[in-house]
């Protein structure tokens, strides 16, 4: 039997919009998609909850998050790096 190989974890870049929870931050991730018929570029936004073990993230920080195993009911991402601190 072959060993189970996991794929590469997804990673996203976003801005922290809330850090009121303990060890959790809410990250707003923006992406551009093209409309299938009209070819117009649309901005899609998604708020994702991410695990922040040391509570280091502040509101406005630009962070890199990556996919992980389910940590709670709606937390499936973890903060990997703080790319830019808020001013």
C-alpha cells in the first residue's frame, strides 16, 4: 500500500481586520477574478479566521496565512508571517 501524500498547503496574503479573540485573527483576503462573459475584473473579498499563537498580529498588519487542519469550527488557517506592521 502506498503512503498517503498530502498536497501543498494553500497560502494567502491579507490584512488583519480584527484581533479581539484570543489566539485568533480575522484576515481580509482580496483577489481579482475575471467575469466569464464580460471579461471585467471583479474584486472578491473573503474574511478568514486564522490561528495566531503568540497574539502578535495587530489591526492593519499585512500577514501571510496558510491552510492547516481544522483548529475550531471555522478556523482552518494559521498565520505564517507578518509581512508588514501597521503604522
